[in-house]
């Protein structure tokens, strides 16, 4: 029953998706911004323990609830850990009324044709089965567009939707994320190509194949309006992509029907040194500003 309830919430409620899925490569940077230096851990397991403490502090904050947050994207290591004595995904849904998503990609391949495809995901089926057993609602996978290259962009969208259909078949809702690098020299042109490829793929889906999109905030306001309205789309969310929270919110507010899925922009200003009151007040203000930008 929880899947149907989660689908109803993610599709229809006002709010946004919190991205708490920094993985091995980006974790030290995220911890550095949080005020924790590398001398706080001596190996990867200890590092993931430290970042889980940061994520736990965010998830257990009274500011972090399903009233303003639709879902949260987890790193695999986070799904396998516990928050307040229960598995992270169960805690999110049962305690906070926040739908859990799982990051399933294994990182990016080297750039070719102006894009970085996803590396192979050899254990995807087993990972999806574990996610389903954990009451996870959906998944997320990221690839990156660096140049307005038609062949590269077609390849990226084809790969995303091919794996997306396997995720749908496993009973989960994939967040398809072909990010356009905000420093792409022909960003608007790349986005036009991307939009065209996405619409072709959406139109080829079966009526019961539901997906989400996570897209860079576009140069052309309203570019993705037909994606947002598409029958196979549960929700279109935006990544902050290196924009500051203020700029990301400002750009997002101009996109009707698009909601946020911010990571760094969500945790901006939070530090390990803050008292709980300071931390919760900072997080509450951050959540409120992103919630309001997502309500347009």
C-alpha cells in the first residue's frame, strides 16, 4: 500500500525532493562545507559514518518533515544504515512521511561526444530488489552533458530510458537525470536537443511506465512544460547544479510546475559546530525558501 500512497504524494503534493545522496567522490567536499575536515576519519567506512551523522541530523531535525518535503534521495550506504533504530528508508516514510529514493548509478564514464554516460551498473537487479524490500519508492541516476553534441545527447537519453524501463519493471519509479553542465558553452542549444530526445523517449513509453525527470534549470523558461504535462511523468524536478541557493530558487520560481531536488543548495549554511537550535533554524529557513520556489 505504501507505494500507492507515496505515488499520490510525490505526484500531487506541493513540496520538493531533498537530495541526500552525495557518494564517495563528493562526500569529502560535502563534509568540508559542513565544517568537518578529513582528519575526522581514517578510511572510507569511517567517512561514511561521519556523513551518515550529518544526514541523520538533517533527517531527524523537526524542520525536515513531509509537510514540505516530498521525498529524499539516499546513497546506497545510507539505505543500509539506520536512523533512530530503524532502516533509513523506513524511518523517512513511517516517521517523517517522506518518500525514499535510492541513487543507483555507479558514477560517470569518461567524456565522449561531449557527454559522460553512466558507467555500467552490473548488480542493478539485485540492488533494485533490495530497494523494493526496503520500501523504497524510486531511484535516481545521473549522467552529464558538457557540449551541445547531438549524438552524445541522444546516447545519454537512450541509456537513461533503457535503464529506466528496467527500474519500472522492478516496481520502482526512476528519476532520469541527464544533467546539462551549467558551464556548457552552448547550454541553451544543448537543452533544446535534450528536450527533443526526452519527448521522443517519453512518447515511446507504455501507458503504465511512469518516470520522473531531474533536469538542470534551463536557459529558456518553460522549456520543459510539455514534459511536465506528459501522461507518463510523475514529476519533473530541478537540480541546483552549482548555482547558489538564491540563484537556483530564483531560476526555479520561473519554471511553472517544476519542483526542486537540491543537494548542496539544501545544506548550504549548515555546520557541525552549530547548536541544535541554530542548525534547525538554518535548515528550516533553507527548506522554506526551496519549498516556496517549488510552489510556482
